[in-house]
C-alpha cells in the first residue's frame, strides 16, 4: 500500500523531503555552526588574554556574548513548543477529551502533567505542543525543534490544535518534518535548561 503523503508537504515540492539521513546531516550542520560561534568569540578572547592578562574581564564579556548566542538559540526552540494549559470552558474540556482518545493511558497522564503529547515515530520520539513539536532522536542525545501551526486554527482550543498536529504527524511523519520550520537543533541538555519546568518530564520521558 502506498504511504500517505501530507497535503501540505505535497504542496511544497521545492522542499527536500525530510528523512533520517537528512536530519542527521542537518544536525551536524547545526553542531558545526555552534562550534563556529564558540571559536569566533573564544579565539579572540583567548588571544587577548595571552597578549594582556589584565584584559581578562573584557575577554570574558566577549566570550559571554558568544555563549549568549547559543543560549538564545536553545531558548527559541523551547519557546516554539507551547504546552497546553488547563481547560477553562466546555469547548476546551471537550477538545481535551477528544485529544485524550488519541493517546494511550501513559500518554494521557503525561499530557495532564506536562501539557505535551508524546508520539513515537520512525524518526524518533515526538513531543507535540500547540504550535510546534520536539523530535528527540534515537539515543536521546540530540533534539530538533519545529515550529508549525494549524492552518486557520486561531479559534481552535489548544487541545484541538495538538490533535490536528498529532494526526498530521501520524499520517506522514517525514512530510510533517518537511513542512515544519526548524528553529533549533542541538544537545538535549541544552534544550532542557530552557524548557519550562512543567515540560521537562516530557522531554525526559521522550529521551528514555
């Protein structure tokens, strides 16, 4: 049987379809970029100290700027995946119940605790939020953060948005990763430090 292709992915033929291989390659590119940032700011700082040790405070500021760039990238990835909150009206409670029907007992418990839905896929373990998703790759050491929204879904309850994204992910995982915009890729521990405390257990579970 021919695999289902996400309509949004089919409508974007200019984008190279995501795959296990492409995600590995893009992860390496992000790592090289991170190393480049550290070298760009760290090497001049080290040279300045070697020339004039009294310039250590200035060098520390320079190096700190480079580390801040990496810090902001991880924060951007964490903020792109927004957990759902508690249901406050009948529409949100109904949407939350329908989303719960799509999840296992373990998944419902994790959703209630963290606001994120866990989905196991061929590319790794996904954590789906209102406007994005985190993909934890095999081994649990690297994550990819994606920003993706439901089309014309501004008035939908948060749980409905998660359900739409979850169903799209199940229909075509590679297509989902193709359409979504990646805003961070890096070590899992870097993302964990930037996640809200409530969402961290979900990342730990996906990594496990």
